């Protein structure tokens, strides 16, 4: 239990009677990266504000490494690095000045401030921007400064609200690597709209919709949901559905467009029972003219839409998790 | 921790043109008043003045300089205090402070002392300028000390007012206008009730409490008034920021 870095218990936040976030509970262990997904206005940012003590929850509690955010806000906040959705940058300062202030306010001891600033700059690729005014930096570099201030005191928990917005693809790759790196030692919570990003950097995923958690589980659960048990097969001489159904293991088949067929098979746990090989053999024997066979992946977007817009599907997923 | 916020505020005011503009205008203004005061002293004293009406050079020059010091409160305080919190609200930098291990009290006090210390530069400048009279005369340092203390308390009180109005809005100009109007009312309250000096509202006048300092008298009642006045507005500011966290 000691390595739980974030414990959120039944977090609820009311805005004038309307529940922006209701009954959100989750735990995060040290060394995990948690991805927070959800459509606009679902309550992602509100939840993050409550986790960082920027907003008082209407009910429920937040504990950071066992320290209660409401009872001991200073001690709890010292363990957190937070990058809000709107970058909190003082644009009249240079990068060095700003990061020094951030380090000081986060109780980095005066002897280590210089080292902490250098370290944060290096990790975020800001080395050559030290003396530039933040105002004059490009959007992407400002974002990096925002991330640098969140990790400058090497906090136990780093909370990033849409960290890769406004970055170019190379920067995004760097930042993702950085998040993974931080996630190795500490815990990271990040929210994003970019679904492949979640798959790449997160160990855990939470999907929140209309203030409620609709999915909370490991990334592998989501991936399994995604890969599924379907094949997409292309034939030059397309066989009838009946022919395909005769093959052992195939449970369903449908012709999608002129030369393509979608085949569903029984169970994906045991690869030996999967009908791939039998289909290929049958295709060769019957000269169906097979030219393509591939797993039919449900895109993460589809899973996401399923989870957020179909309540029934959401509930079964939540149970499965 | 208060000190770290204070440092940040001072750095920020010197990084913006507003701080330098205010310093420039007021050093020029008080410099001119000082010169006028010195000239005036020689004109008056060289004329036929009855011995009973004679006054010392410190008081003669000091009255003129400190007589205009309320301009610091009316002009510099709204201009500099307006951005303290509302600018942070507008550029959404408050979460930076709120998510750092700081209490709201530390944030507010840090900002408050940042502004007061900046304006103390002007107070010290005036005191130093009047002390240079000592080169050719005997300066009444007690008079300068009392006036400086009074001015300091006046600046502290009005800074607290400015800080409070700055916490109310995300538009710095609106904050400046509100604190300007409030300060003008508070300063001239005793003029409004000049016909009825016993009116309790007249007691709220900042100038009435500054008056005793300007004659060189340090009265604990006046000090208590300014301290309570300052604490009241700082408390209101803290409560306003706490409401942000609670109501969002």
C-alpha cells in the first residue's frame, strides 16, 4: 500500500447543482502512467484541478502519497507537479528566471536550484533558450517550459493536462519519451485527445464521460478489446458466405464490398483454433484468388466512441475491467 | 515562502515598464516640489516675517513635499496594484501559485509586501532628499521619521485596498478604477464631512489619520487604525481567493 501515489476517493464536484464530476475513484501506483480520456467537457480538467488542490471537491477526498490534500494542502502540493490546460507562464521573464522562480516556490533548496533548472531544461530540450523571454518563444517551446516547471522539483506525481498540444511531431515524440521516463520513477497522469498517444505512453487508461468514469483499467484490456476476433479478407473470385462458414472456427461472415469479406471467428484465446490457415488453404484449393488477409482492428476511436456514447457497452466494459 | 513571492513580484514590477514609469514620474514630481519648497523658504524668510510665524526649514520644505505625497496613494497604488492578481487571473497563471506548496495567506502577503517595498523606494527617496538639507542646516530628523512612517502606513493601507480590488476581477483596468475611486473617497472623507467633523464616517478618512504624522506626531491610535485597515483588506483578499478554490 505504501507505493500508492494518488488515491482519489469518490470525488464529486458540483457547479451550481450540476455535477461536473461525480463519484470518481481511482488509485495510482508509483511508476505508472495514467491516461485520462474523454470528450470535451467530460470533467477531465475539473478532476485534475481537484487532484492538484486548485479546486475543492464538493465531496470525496484526494490523497497524495498518503497525505490528504484538504487537510495538509502544503505537504501534498509539494509532491505534485502540475501543468494546467492553460500554460501558467509569466511571459515577462526569461526561461531561466521563470524556472528559478518555479524551483524556489516548490521548495528546491537554494543550493540545488541551479542544478534543478539545468536538469529540467535539458530534459525538455530548452538548453539553448535559457536567455530568451518566454513571450518570444514559439507555442511549442512555451509548452516545453510549461512541462519543465512541472518536473523541476522531481515531484512524486506529475499531472499534465494535454501536454502535447501545439507541438510538432518530433517534439511530440520527445515529450512522449520524457513522459515515459518520468513514469519510470514517479507517477504521471495525463489527459489527451490523441488516442494513439494513450496507447503509446500509458499503462492505465481512464475514460470519463459526463463526469462519470466509464472505463478504468489497464491499457492491455483496451487493446484486447481493440484487436478483437475479426479478419478482413480480400478475394479476387469471392466465394459465397456459406462456403466460408463451412470452415472450422468461423462463426460469422459478411461481404463488405465487392471483393472484401469480414470474417468473425469464435475465440481468440487459443491461436491454434483460429481459422486463418484453414481459410488460406481453402482459398488455394478452391482458387478464390486470395490477395489480402489481415486482422480487422477496431480503431481506438471506435472503442472510445463505443464507451462514451453507448451506455450498455460501457457498463459491460467497466465490469470486464 | 512569503519572501519568494515577494521576490517574484519585485522582479516582475521591474521587468515591466509600469514600475519604471511610476518611479520616474514621482522622483521628478517630488524633486520639483523639493526645489520649490527650498526657494519658497528663502523668499518667505527673507521677507519681513514676524518671529512667531517663523518655522524651521525641515517643516517648511517638508510640508510642501509631504503635502503632495497622497498622490502616491492615488496614482501609483492603483497603477501598480491593479495587475497583482487580476493580471494573473487574465493570463491564467494563478494555478502556478495555487499548486505550489504555498498557503493563500503567503501568496497574498508576498504580493502585498512586494508592492509596499517597491513603493518604499519612493518614501526612502523623499526622506533622503529632505535629509540633504542637513548639509547647510540642522534638519529635524524626527519630523522626517514621523512623516515617513505615516506615509509608509498610508501606502500599506492603500496597497491592501488595491490588492483586494485586484482580486475581484480579471480586468486590471477595472481593478485600477475601483481602487482609485475607493481611495479618493477614503482620502477625502474628512473633506466631505467638513461641516460635521463628529460624524463617525469622517473617522474613516485616511488623511485624517495621516494628519498627525505630518505634524511630526506619532500617535498609536493612528498606527492602530492603519494596521487594522490593512489587515481587514488583506483578509478580504485571502477570502476572495479561497472562494475561487471553493466555488471555482
